[in-house]
C-alpha cells in the first residue's frame, strides 16, 4: 500500500470508531505500531484534527470530513457483491433500499471503479422462499425496529399450531432459514421461531421496553455460553 493510501485509510478507520488504538490500526494496515505513530504525527502536522496520543487511542475531532466515496475498484466490486447477495435474502422493503443505495453509490464512483462493479461476474439467484414468507420477514424486522409486540400463529416441527405473544428481538439468517428471536410471554423465556413456519404475524399496538434478563444482549450471552450452538434448521427451536 502506498503511504498516501495508508494515511487516507488511517483517517477513515479513526473516523469510523469512537476510539481507535495504534495496535488496531497496525493490525488492519499490516504495519508496525511505530509506523502508525509516525503516520498519525504527520497527519496532525498537516492539520488533520486527530486527538489522543500513543498508548491511549485516537479519535477524529469535529469539523473534518473526507470525500465519502473514494472507493477502490476492489471495494466497488465488494459493494456490488454484497448488494447482490443481500437482495436475494432480504425482505422486499430492504432489498429495494439496497438497490437504491447501490445505484446512488455507483452514480458517483470514478468511471474505472463503476465499470469494475458493474462487470462483476458474481450473482445470487432468487431463493425458493415464497413471496408471503419474504413479506412476513419484513413485518418482523419492522416490529423489531419499532419495538412493537407481535402475535404469531405458528406451526412447530410436528405441524402443531400455537398462538404466541412475543417481544421481537432480532432476525437471524442461518444459511438455510431465517428465524425470529424473541421473548415469548407464554413460555416466559427466549424462543426462536422459523419465519417459514409463521402462518400469520400481527403487529400489536403495545410497545415494549428492555427489562433485565429479557434483552437481545441477554439472549446473545446465553447463546455464547451454549456448546455447541443450536442449528435452527433442525429442531433446536420452537
């Protein structure tokens, strides 16, 4: 990497984090910490408002911006690849937003980077999930964001029907299926529900707030403690 490119990357990495250590920068850029110290000092001498010091960490002061879309050809290809993959698996609303965002990015890229992205021969064909399942995923995701409770009509692995009121916490994609992680008010515990087994999802007017022991952080902590992790494509869910 040219030194000019490295200096640019240092500013970008510092800008994207609250506090960035020299050790982190050295790992990301594959140079020594001494090189990072020297580069940061040079940036400070060039009036880039990097605050902090060696041994503590750095952050970028207010009022400094770089052009946001100075992507390399490889970065442009990566964005195009990520967008194509995402559009195959996301719900219709977010897939449309991905397409719109990618179009905006491509429209302001340098010609060489744009051509590289558009010529990328990597495609993700539409998956077999039906339209109703994709639309239901959108309903679940939006309920997670708005923190509205849901009433689910659900079929378990034995096709037994049940109705649950849940606090939706997050949507997880496992390579085979999407699941909704939630706090189940019937079970008074965390449960995961396969989206393709949800027959109906009604967004309730009642909102919920975080309560100790019932948050997404609590669920993720429990999952980390489990060995091995569950396979939701099998029967380790509701």
